[in-house]
């Protein structure tokens, strides 16, 4: 298992803005229309802050990883999503920190950014196997001990079947399945800071991430803040132009809402509507007027689809919450779906 100091330094070197390999990966990603420059730079800025804050070492301490408790000699196959730039970075880093051999199936929607990091780890590594490809066939007969999969819940059976066909995992493989789709924000106050945090939490990456806010529970109705929100949303899009555009269904939803006189905020490429329905479409947020009990009700109703509940200063009794300001700026050691990848692949409990 490589030292935390060595891994941390390798990550820092990779994140250096002058790193030509990283620059090339960013340029290729943008030129092929996969992600915007603004979203990529946002992600890189967050990671630089994480590393500079000592969060690599902190994550190792929190997980309980030691020379005796680790995943050394285990093979871990990671099937990374590609809905956000570098969305698989935390998983890849966690597996490498655990001491396991890392095998990564990269998404064709994000084939360059994570690969540029893995190449640097691969070059500096002498103790672990580091392999990656955009083709699952590359991992035929791997017989992995653990498979980490992030994606649609509907695709899980087909993915498992393909892994078995290729003999890419052992029969008793440990699956870590991540299928959460969205997060909830609870607003018990309204000010300039809350407004800006909410807009970024809703709009960053087009709202496609599981940490993206797709439901808002507020002590006030949408009408009370609609004009301010509309201006902030317009300003955000101007500063962060998106490659992807919402599906036509969003316009149909707007027309439907008009017909039934449902309160909504429509900006041509984003829709906020007052309804308690479960979020199903990107570029759309459902707004609910209510308090903490309403948040708990929606949390229970959403089940595994919900990733996180954010607050604006007040904790919600009985629920684990995070600050809204961290929605698109999570620490390295945050737990997707409540699971710490270091702990799980190392097969010990916190």
C-alpha cells in the first residue's frame, strides 16, 4: 500500500494548472463538447481545495485505514459514470488509497480527465496494479473481489449479467451499487448567500449530479422569491454556458403547468415548479412550501433515489444533513449513498 504522502503529492502534481497532460485532457473534453470549461474548472478548483486542506490524509484517518486494515491484494473493478466531469475521481482515489488493485471502466462521456490522473498514479506506482479502459471487455477474466457501479438503477441487472458473462468478477463478488439521483435543500431563511448557494446547487452541471438539488422545501412559497431567483439563474447561465440543453419535455411541462395554473418559474432552459412530485427530468426543480416535517416526509418517500439533504444553518432533528454551500463542493471523504469506498473495499467497518 503506497504512502498517503506519496499519493497526495501525485494528486497535487496532477492538479497543477501548468500540468500539460491535464491541460490536454481539458482541451479535448471541451473541444468534443463533453463538458463546458466552466464546469471542468469548477470541479478542479474544488479538488485543489480539498487536497490543500489535507483531506486525503483526513479521509484515511476517518476510514480507519491502517497497515493491518486495508484492501491490499484485492482487485476492485470500478464502472464509472460520466454525467459530470471527473465524477469517478473520488472512487478511484479511495480504491487506490485502500491499497487495492484498481481496474477502471471509464465512461465514454468522460474518457480523458480521469484517465490523465490515472496515468500519473500509474507512473508513480510500484505496489498496485492500475488499469483503465473505456471497454468493459478489457477486464475479461479479472475475477474482481469488489465491483463499484454508478449509474441508472434500471441498468443494474444488465451490468451484472455482462460482468458474469466476461467473468470480470468472482461469484461471491461484493457489489457497491450507487443509483441515487438527486438531493433536497431545506431553506429556513432567505438572503443573498442562500440564494447564490441554491442557484449553484440547482444549476451546476445542468442539475445532472446526484448532489444537485432537484427538490426545495422552504418556509416560503416560490412566488415570494421568484423575481430574485430569475435574475440569479440568468446570471449563472451567462457565467456558466452549458453544452447540453433540456429535452423538449420540459417545455411541455411548462405548458401543462400553465394550463392547470400551477405556480412556476420558467427561464426557457430551466423550470422550477411548485409540486411534491418526485423529480424525473433534468433541468427541473420541484418546490414545496413546508418545514422540517415535510423534509422528513419527502426523505422517506424518496428512498434510495435521494443522495443528500442540505440545510442553511439549522440541523433537522433525526436526519443527517449537510450545508447547502457544500452541495457542489463536497469534501473528499463524503459518503455517496452513505458508503465509504475505502471502508467497503477493505472489508471492515467504521
